[in-house]
C-alpha cells in the first residue's frame, strides 16, 4: 500500500464490523466512479464503493445533527458520499449499490460514518447500470441518440460527460451552467415543464454542451441549447433558445460571449 494513500477514520466502525475503524481509501487509475476501502489493520477486509451521485444524482444523505457533529462537518460541499457495491462474478452489468447504508466522509478531516437508512425508501440493492439519462427526442442533430450515461470523472467538476449507451462512440462534454453563469435561468415553457414533470427549477439540472478546441483558452459552451434533466426521473430535453439572448459560443475561461 502506497504511503500517500488516504486513510479515513470511522469512530463507530462499519455496520457488522464495529472493530474496523481505519481504512485506506483509494481510486485506481481509470476506475471512476469505483473506489476501494481496505482495513488498515486487517488487509483481508476490503470493500468496493462508488460515488453515490454516479448512481443516483438526486441522492441526499439525511444526516442527523449528532452525525454532523461526529463528522465535524461545517458545509455540505465538504462531504463525500459513497455507497458500497456488490459486483457479481462474471456479471459486472448486474452490479448493485447499497443506498440504505451510505458512507459519508468529511473530506477535510477524513472522519467518516456509515448511515443506516430505511430500506423501504433507500434500497439495499439498487441496480447501477440500469441508471441512465433519457432524452426521448434525442439531442439536436442526433435524434437517434436517446439514452446516455452521465458521469463526472474524479476532479473534473464542473465538467461532465454524456456517452450514448447504444452507440458508445458518441460522447459529449458538458458543463454545469451554474458554475460559469450563476444567474443563468433557461425559460422553461409550460410544455417543457410538463414534458420534464418538473414543478420548479430546483427539480432540474442544467448543463451546456462544450466545444474544446486545440487552444483550451477558446473553449466554449452552448447556452442557447441547454440540456435540462429532471434529477428525480432522469428524463431530459435539449432546449432551443434565442441565440441573440443566449450565446451559442460562450467563452468559458474568459466569461465572455
């Protein structure tokens, strides 16, 4: 085990393993969103986990006040939330994640806890690869591409990647619009809201497709054709807005049209 591995500390241990309190946490190259936990004191005790947002984008860990105090957590963005996964032998496509026992780690002090949630609301075996973003009308210029994997490689925020499931050679770079234009608000029509089954802007995430030229300083985002996704249903639609009000080529690094 490398000396620079991160060690996280569970004051109460893990469910079923109360004596196991310290674990190495590491993510092999190209393994995102999978991570591995290995007991510091018992090398035979190890687990596979994954960033829970890669399984369920709208997952919100319901921390109790005493749990927040144990973690010494002062702001939500300091929390890393993961789920243990089970990968059946010879059947990786049937991988499942335990959403009823998520792990929450304070990224600052490396303290961690495992929550115990209601299994009627949070499944013990949530299929990983059944989760995909569905664009019933496809994307502009690609009407045949309707289902995509949406993932965010470690350290890539605010960038994300959309990869077509049935035609994996098609993939797109996206960016969270709020990260480059916090005041941006796409005008959802009544038809858009009904189509997405979104009651408010809080129910959706908005991303822009990104064009990355050789000169990265000229990277642009298409704010006239935002991708709007219902966080709860994972149903999405690409809007076509007025390019005079919403630039087609918004320069990301300069913040200019």
